[in-house]
């Protein structure tokens, strides 16, 4: 899947805090919930995201639960289930 174009007005500002999605693997959980390259993940399960390690820690602690994933790029909140 392709993310927003470089000149897309919805593309997050470089100063926005979060994790920039660089790649989305076809048929992955991210692919199926509509995450795109260029989206900015800002929080997961109510925790602000600053590092990839933090993201994976939050995923691990919430495995099997429905959690809110907030991202900028397509302007929506996604509820996703993470399983170990």
C-alpha cells in the first residue's frame, strides 16, 4: 500500500511526536486495519509513542486486547487487537 504523497496536506509535520510508518507489509495486521506508509502513530492503548521499543512494549503488554491506536495521516482512530 502507498501512503500519502509528499505534497499531501494531511501528511504530518516533521515536528509532530510519534512513530512514522515507513513500510506496511501486505496481509499484515497493519495492512488490514488500514495503516499506510507515511502515517504517524501517536498513541497506543492511551500511551504516547516516542520510540519503536516503546511501541513493541505496549503491544506486548496488551496482547489479545482491543486497544485504541491513534494515528495522523488518515485522521481516524483504529481499534486493533494484538495477539502474541
